[in-house]
């Protein structure tokens, strides 16, 4: 499958099959691909914590306040992406240019994660609603959590939905 086909089938899953575990080999392949993602000054300013079993359930619970993300309890794997300090060259560039390269790099690594998962027949949902302090305690992390990716197999009745996107001309300009 080419990348455009992959982009068309990847969607946020909210219907995980809790009875299907994710194979360790597939998790390893996702992580191996993630660490290949580009980052400012090749700094990789993130740390990925792979949570399975009871730790995945605890992290999922920490994404569910105010009625949000109830489906996350069915995801057998939770990938916690925390932000690490800048390396000197990236820190200097960020200060000089007023740009937060870490958040950009975390977005890029997250993209690598979700597309590699899709290629392997897995489903994902990127979660930005979570209790940072609780997840840090669960995972033993010092630095702030920026994203959590729920990972698993979708239920068989979870069909690919049509993409609803803005018109290209509303978000792209050729000059």
C-alpha cells in the first residue's frame, strides 16, 4: 500500500477490541520506526513509555476525566509521549526564532507511530486530554506528558469512515 492509501485508511479509533492483545513484535516495529522520525538538530526531544496490561489500564483511566475518552480502557497498549529538554543547538534555535521545536518534533514522532501502526493492521487514537500528574506517577516520569496514543486492534465492525476535511484551496496557497 502506498502512503496516500495509508493516509486514507488511518483514522482515530474509538472502538478497540479489548480481547486482542498487540504482539510485542508489532510494538517493537512501531517504536523502531518512531525513532527514525526527523527532529530539530536530530535532538529527539521526547521519551516514549510503552504501557501494557495494568499500566495501560491505569493510563487509560487518567485520560477519562469529565466523561472523555471512555473508549481508551479497551486499548491494550498506551504509548505515553513526554517532552524532554532541548539539546543546546535546538534550544538556541528555539530561543532565536521563537519556535517550540519540541512540540513540532513530538507531533512528527506521533505521526510516525500512527502510520506505522496502521500499516501493521493496528488502530490508534491520539489523546490530548489527560491528567499529566497521574500519568507521570504511573510511568515514573519527570518531564511533562504531551500526548498519549491508544493502540490496539479495532473491532471488526469499526469501518473506515469517509474523511471530512477542509477544501484544499482553503488551506493551501500556491505562489
